[in-house]
C-alpha cells in the first residue's frame, strides 16, 4: 500500500513517517543514496507500507519548499527565533542575522522573547514589532504562540539556554521535552537532544532542537551584500527610492532608509545590524575575489 506522509524524525538510517493516521518505521530506497539525497524531518514523502512484516520504504521525496541544514529540517514555513532578556544576554546582531537568513530562504521569521521576569523586553520587542515581525513576550503570550503554530511546520532557533524546550513544554505540557539548566560555569546551556524531531502540537508541527545555537544555524549561510536590503522587510518600502541607484544604505547621502531611521520609522538597532552584515558580506566577497 502506498500513501503520502510526513517524516517526523530520522535515526540510524530509519525514518519515522506519519501517514494514514499511523507512524511507520521506514528505510529510504537506495536510489536516494546514489543521488546523494538525504531524507529530512519535514519532508513530504510517499511510502510503501509493506505487509506481512516486510520493510516499509520511502519511495518518493516530494519537492521541498525550504531547507535548513543546521538543524537539518525541510519544508518549515515559520521559524521562531528565541532570545532571552538575560541569562544569556541578548545579541541583537545574531538575532537579526538569523532573521535575515530566514527572510532570504522565504521562511516567515518570528521573535519570541523569554525570561521577561528578569528584565524589560520592550526595547527589543519594539524594534521587531516596528519592523512588522511577529513578536511575542513569554510567558505572557502562550495562547498567542499556540495560534501562531497552528497550520505550520515551525522550527525554534536561538542560543543554548534561552529556554526553547521550556517554551514548548509550556505551549503543550504533553510534549515533556528534555530541558537543561544553564551552566553557570560556562555561561551556556548543556546539549540534551541529539537529533531533530517534529512534534505535532497546537494544530501544527514544531522542530525542537535544544542545544542548537545561533552559531550552528549561521554556519555556511551567506547572503550577498546586494541581497541584504531585501532581507530587512522594513526597508522594502524605500528600496529603489534613494537618490542614487547604487545606494548601499550605509552612509550614502539621499538614502531613504537612513532617513527613515532618523525619523523613527526603522529601528536604529536593526539598521546597525544591517550595516554590520553588509560590511561582513563585503569583506567576504573581497576575500573570495582575492583567492580566485
């Protein structure tokens, strides 16, 4: 019997596929290895559910809408970037870099601010809401987070210790995802999960990856400097309206984006992150050109 399903997780060459109201343990056909295609959690697949104890197999991996390599997840359409007010302290540049990568991949970013009992989140929340990014402060908005999860395959990203697993357990207590205390000695969380797994909750699926850090997510991801302006959604109404068509939106005169920063329409922290990312991309391109 063939049926369509969703890969929930893969461990040791076995893939667990939700299909026809059941979860099937499957092997991938050898053709995928030959074509160097690795099935991923989130993949929409067609499986052959064998009878009489024979092995179930993944027959077809359907076209992917998106792929994130760190953590390895396919077809997510929303990524919740989790940042804490303190312990660990927020790094807005890393947060904005993750948002830019999500935008570049066509994935809807959202920001979840945790540990609001330890400090005032308004300076962060204000900047992202001004940008038109879904922004939730926890633990006060658990019901709203459940609504945002419904109908989506979502991933949670952020530094170790920001409370990703605690957050998901609050959304759905039945998940009982392992959590880890912050290591006071190292100033970061201990890794507790060794694989990516999709959990069905709140009318959608979420990929929880405790210990998955911002740096892992950012590794091997590169956005050309000319594309960065499109990865800051609050810039879009001004793109193409600057005095010069070659405007980099960094220090150029007649820049409409800089003008919007000056009048408070765009948060200064977001523009500062854009400048940092633009200069990094420029330096990387220069380094590449010198080695080729």
